[in-house]
C-alpha cells in the first residue's frame, strides 16, 4: 500500500511484467496548509492514468475509474489498478490524475519487463 500527498504530484517509477496483472493499490491523502493530513475523498471523481511512449507523444494506454481503476476504502480514498499489461517491453511515461480537479496525483516511468515464461 502506498500513500501519496496530493498537494503536489509525487514522482515514482512503477515496474510491471508484460502480460501480468497490474494490481497496485494507493491511498490518496491531502495535506492542509497547516500540515494536517486527511483522506482525499474520491466519491464521484474520475481517476485516470495515461501512459505514453514519450513525454509528449500519443497516449498508448488509458486506465480509468470505474472500469480499470477502482475507488474504495472507508474514506473512498483508495485507488486500485486492475488490468493486464499488454504493452511491449520498454520504458513509458505515465501520470495519474483526478479529472474533476484537474490535478495530477503521481507521475513517473512505467517500466514494462519482458515476460520470461508463458503461463
């Protein structure tokens, strides 16, 4: 479980295996000007992850709530990705945003490693 502060976009890489289930979960929090951390309620929000081969290139993968991203938790602040990664091996750029707030929660590299075995 990872926790992110939505005052500014966090940066971090995500490593996945090609063809494997991507089931990362994150709890989203916001911090007030006085430093108090509270759960960011995502009820009725659309959370979207866009993946690109280059920073300014076309989107090659989009994940979004409620289909491939689930919003849950007691405070409706947990997002869980639930999909199979079908991208080719390589390094991609991603960002995760809350559409209604026009706010980026997290960004970085999505690194897809080659699948060694065929299950």
